[in-house]
């Protein structure tokens, strides 16, 4: 295989890491909403932790994206 | 890519280092000036019934103050100016970067890493100032079996030193990804021409709005994680 082709395929494969981050962030926001609708009075106090969790999860996906960008360079 | 390229506006050299005034510096300066102008001008009236701009500034201030108070407790309000400065700078840098033709300073890891390193060093100093040597207890969680302790301490130390990396990569990758996506879709608009180019153009308009949300959210998350690190430094409940 041509190295340039392999590079592009590799960058595409590296981006599959974002699938996991997508599922993770969706789970976090979905579960927050789920909990907030069951107990709206406790929702406000926990909103910050939802954002922290989303940020942590998102980072792992973004690392995959950064790897893809490094490969493409 | 063209929009991420640094160009020298005023070439300068100091002690053998290249300290040129680049377009990145220019947009950072614009962000600082815009933030200062916004906050100073909007709070000039100080009326009891706020004007439109004053209420905007008050909402942003109250929002960050509430976050710091919730996360760090009342002691943390001493460091509120630091958190608020970080927030407002990142916020303005992100939002100004969405303007077509502008330069997104936060899409460069050198800028975000410098910001994150400032936070990291500041928080470490605050930790040692308030807790003394006891701050090192943060690396030794309570209730861990003695056998596992060497492993846990190593992991805790590594995770502590990864903080500036994770903080900077998060902001930089978010900004970079959004702008690259817009760029890719802009390529589709040109490629499909007058016939089919309208669909990606419509998507781009919508996605720019989404990017605006991301810009605000990432500024908030940057400030929020600063608060959480500050909380670790101020309270020894580890």
C-alpha cells in the first residue's frame, strides 16, 4: 500500500476513538436529564458535576482527534 | 491551513529569541481590550435598575461568582478575580475567533498550554500556602490498603502533573476541531457550486451557532476546572 494512503486510513481509524466519547457524553447528559426529571429540586446542585464529567469524557475523545491531526501532518 | 498560520505583524528579536508581534498577539490584545472595554463601559452607570449592558456584565459576574462559591466555598472567593480573569479572557478569545477572517488564539496549543500552566502553578502555590506540607497528602488517599499505596501514589502524582496537559488539550482541540469542520464544509460549498452548495452553507450557518455555544461552554469548563483544582488546594478532604 502507498504510505500516503496508509496515512489517511490511519488518521481515519484514529478518529474512531470519538465514537466512545460521543456515547459517553450522551450517556452523561441523558442520565443527568433522567435524574433531573425525577428529582428536579436536586438538579441544580449537580449540574456542575455533569459538566465536569462531560469535560473529562470529551477529553478522551479529543485525544483521539489530536492523534489523527498529528498523523495527517 | 491558512486560518491557523501565524504571520508576523511587527518582527522583533530580544536576546536571541523571536518575540515578534504576530497576528496571534494582536487577537489576544483585541480580546483583552474588548473584555476590559465591555466590563468597564457596562459598569460605568452603576444604576440600581441595570441597563442592557450592565445586566449582561452582572449576569456573567454573578454566574462565575456562584460557581466559585459552590465549588470552593466562601474561602475560595479570595481567588475569584483570578478565575474570573481566566474565564473572561478565554471566553472573549473563543468568541472573537468565530468571526470569519479572525484568528483563534485558543486554537494554538502554545497559548492554551501557557494558560493552563499559569493555573497549575498558581493552584500549586495556593495549596502549599494554605496547607503547607500537608498539601502533599493529596497524593495519598485515605483508606487505601498499604500494599496498593505505592502504585496509587504514583498514579496520583502522574494525574496531578497531567492536569495542565488535559486542561490545555481540551480547549485547543475543541477550538481546532470546530474550525476544521467549518473549513471542510466551506470546501463542500465551493465544490458543489451554485446548484448544491446551499445545503452545506445552511449547515455551516447552523454549526456556527453551535460553535458559539461550544466557545462559551469551553470557557466555562476551563474556569470550572480551575475552581475544582483550587478547591483541592484549599481543602484537605482527600
